[in-house]
C-alpha cells in the first residue's frame, strides 16, 4: 500500500492506494500556504497524515504530485507554483526523513495527470502524446516513448507561458509573471497563453464583464449561462476553443504526437472538447500536416494527479 499526495495551492488531497491504482481511502487537508507558513510546516502537515496511516500499516512508499519544476532524479523542487517557500527545496529527502526514511517520489502535478493517462487512461495504447490540463493555469506534458520529456531545465510542457497574440510594441513594456499574483498577471501580461485560455482566466474575464464576484463564476456556471442563451458566455468560450485549437495544431506540428489529450475540471463538460475539435477541423485545410491530428479527453480528472504520482513512484522504485 502507498500513501499518495496531490498538493494544490489551497488543499492537499491524499489517498491510501494499492499498487494497481485502486483508492482505498481519500481525504484532504488545507495546504500550509497562509502568511507566515514555512516549508517546515508543510512537511510536518504531510508527516502527520503519514503518522495516522503508519499506525496500522507502514506504507511501502510516499508519492507526491505538486506544482513547480521537479528534478525527479534528485528529489528537488524549483519554483513551487503558488507555494512561495518551495524553491530549490530537497523535498524528497526532507519528507523521507520526517516519515521514518520511507521511499519518496516527487513529480510535477501536470506531469502526474499525463502519467495517469499513460498508465491507465486514454494514452495507454500510444507511445507519444501531449496532455493539456485546464484549470487556474494550463498544465502540460509531453510524453515520448511513454515517458515524460522534461527538457534540460525541467520546463518542457510549461505551456501556460507560451507567447500568444503579442504585438511588437508590447515588447517594450514587459512584466515578469513571478512578480505578480494570478489576476494581476492576467491584466498585465495578456499575451501569455494562460492569461486568456486557462479556465481561471476565462472565469476572471467573464466575472469582470458581468460585474460579478469571481467566486460566482465557474466553468459549470458558464455552461449554464450558455444553455440559457447568454451571448457573452458563448463568445468567451468560442474564443477559448479557438485559442486551444491553434496551440493544439502548433504542438502537433512540433511533436507529432499520436494523440493530444485535454483535461482539467472543465473537460467534464462534453461541449468543451467538442468545441476545440470543431476549430481544429476548421484549421486542418491550412496543410496536410494537420490531417491526422487526434484530440481526445483525458479519462481521469479529479484523481489523475494521485494516479500519476503513484505511477511515477512505480517507475522510479
């Protein structure tokens, strides 16, 4: 049995899992991400979960999926996404030491979502794939020969930062994403892809248009408005589909994957992937290069990071 963590900016999901990927128990705890929280607090919070399970049966290992660039071989996290204290941190060794030297594996959360598809999902039968996960940002992974391609700086698949729709005059007034919070970045850096194609960005822009609190606008709510004939909601989603379709064509021309899988909570709505496919079909006449492009939905959503984190552990150990 294995203890598996999926670390987010607000909560940490954890599961007690078999080696075949079956979830026996699942729960969550708040992420140590408030002002004043430190790395030590984060490690201790995961350690306390481990203590509860090790009382009945010591886990064979701990698998962790989390934001940031992850050096899988050396167990070091860089960047850490929204966890400001998680940079250049030897998290694998810190967590293993806290938990009685049990083996620990780490992987980026979007890469975990991709590994779940490779192991048990809709990339199970292919060698090469690209996976795009739409949420607060846009997670991405390139799968080559059924393994994650990471690149020399561990940045392969960081598709949130693709430059999109930038004008030449914008280059004289650049802002650094890392110096801004999420919604400042959407306003001040509108030419990076996640600023207008991530679910979080679309919800933010529509909330602003409708003068509504951000927490009232979700992907599910947007599709409800569309069913009711809301033209603003329909238009913003059409722009999102088109933007994603363009980048799918770019990824296909660059990597030639057998399939591009679309994930994230919003992908549970059938219209989402169908909208992307519709624009991909309209782009195909540009060149025979795009003729065989295949778009599909990820099989796993809420539990994908848990499954992928466990599969990463199994690949390492």
